[in-house]
């Protein structure tokens, strides 16, 4: 398999965590978002949305959207599973993943921030307010959900797709000055995940394009 991504991309980071939890090897192609390589025609052929990640499977299929890629990995390589055992818990884990991927992360996206800064004259303070208002609110809801579903991790006591989404979200939120101190349960789980080898391996700083800015 070949993963197209960027070291700091939280959506790519999710897929790297899922791959690492499942012990999967893959080739990696760095797409430098700051240089706009996601908008080059060759990459657009792979992902018409011009977003990372994309995964080319061993069968030659090109997959996009991190949650769809993670679900593919779960079905293609079910052991170890990154979904909880119970049906309701599986839905909880998917709901947390979706709350982060659909309702929190999009506000932190490069193209969104570039638009606000360059076309709407947002300064650092306005940007911080925007991110806290929208991404922060979505994360506050996840903090409440996890208070009901969580054990050591977001759902129960084993890392799942929910943790694969939470950890990159916390990393990005901290980077963009979202007040993550308001989320004690999420911080606790983030810290616990970061102590695991799979999460260490998937961390942005440990990618070979980590110096690209
Ligand atoms: N919903 C998509 C989001 C993908 C996404 O937003 N990728 C960002 C990096 S995290 C990207 O490629 N941004 C490029 C840009 O904004 O131009 C997924 O989960 O894969």
C-alpha cells in the first residue's frame, strides 16, 4: 500500500495511527501542502478533492477520505480490530470519529485558514477566536460524549477509531491555540495514547517529511 500524506495533516495522522495499531507496513509519498502540491494535476488525478490523505491499495484501488480509508483497513485487516466489540460501542466510536472529522477539524484546515487570513484579513486574535468558537465547541461536545463512553480510551479500555481521530485533533488544536485545557478527559486520553508505540510511530515529528514547512 502507498499512503499519500503530509506530516502535519491531521487526516493523514489518523490513517497512520490506524495502520500502526494494525501493524501494517506501507510506502509513503509526501505531498507538501504548504507548497500547494495537493493542487497539482498529478495529485488531483488521485484525489479530485485535492486533499490528503489518499491510499493506493495493493490491488491498485485509490481510496480517499480518512474515515473511509480507516474503515477499509478495518475490513481488509480485521485483526487487531480498532472498533469496540459491542454494536452500540462501535456506533459510539464512529460517532466520536465523525464529530471530530466532520465538525471540529474542518475549521482548522489549511485552505480555511488561508482564506480567512488572506481574503478576510483575520489577524492572529481573530483566527484564535474563530478556532475556539467552532473547533473548540465541537471538542467540548466530544469531551461530554467521552465522559459517557470512555474508559482508558475514548470508548472503553482499548484504542479505537475514535482515538485515531482524537489524537491528531488534540495535536492540531494545541498547535492552533485552541484552549484544550478545557477538556480534561480528552487530555488524559491523549496522554495515554501518546505513550503507546503505535501512536509514537504515527506522530508527525516521526515522519520523514517532518522538516518540510
Ligand atoms: N475529510 C477529509 C479531510 C481531508 C483534509 O482536510 N486534508 C487536509 C489536511 S488535514 C488537506 O489536505 N488540506 C489541504 C488544503 O487545505 O489545501 C478526510 O478526512 O480525509
